[in-house]
């Protein structure tokens, strides 16, 4: 379950907190981006995923960032 701190306010959502397992199937769709991302922050050590999964994570984020 994630927390979206701005969901109740109208207009753009400047900050959102989402709990999702990065690299799991559908992880990026769970972010529900409403446009390009300015930043992505993870509390997961990104040396933990397998190399192929890590490449996919980086590919997904690179495509989504401004």
C-alpha cells in the first residue's frame, strides 16, 4: 500500500509517496505517473536486483525522467 500525500488537493501532484517493489512486474505502472518525472527516489539498495532486472529498472526510469 502506498501513500499519496497530494491526492486530496486539486492540480498537479508535486510529491507522492508510493510503496512498490521496484523491478517487480507492473512496478512502474503502479507509480501512475501523470507526466514526466522530475526525480525518483528509492529506499531499495539498487545493487540487490539481478543485472537484467536492474537494466530494466534503469531503462524504465530513464524513459520517464525529464
